[in-house]
C-alpha cells in the first residue's frame, strides 16, 4: 500500500523535514482533514480536495486545488498564470 509515510521515506533527505513540517501544519490547522495519496503524492481533503504536497526536483510545492479562489489582498501569494 502506498502511504504518505512511504512517500516520505523515498524522498531525498533534504526534503524530508520540509514535507514533515508542512504535513504537520496542515493536519494541525484542520484536524478533520482527510489525508491520502492521490496521483502518487499526498493530497488533503476537506469538503473536497483542498491541497497537496509535491516534491519537485529542486523544491517542495504546496498547491491548492482551487487556488484561484484564495484571497491575495496582501499580495503574499505568487499567482502564476
């Protein structure tokens, strides 16, 4: 079975603490969130798919499935086209 822990175990060591911290933040912010592997990466569900953690070649990506709906009034989010 492909679990989040298996995913983390296979990561390059430099990304492990980052993914563990992000996972902790997500799970503590929304204790009712459902965590499961989807598309071979960790996805988090709350009233539908909410976000995911994806380790890329040189960085860790936290993506929001409906990111276009997020407020960015303080211009803190990098909204790529």
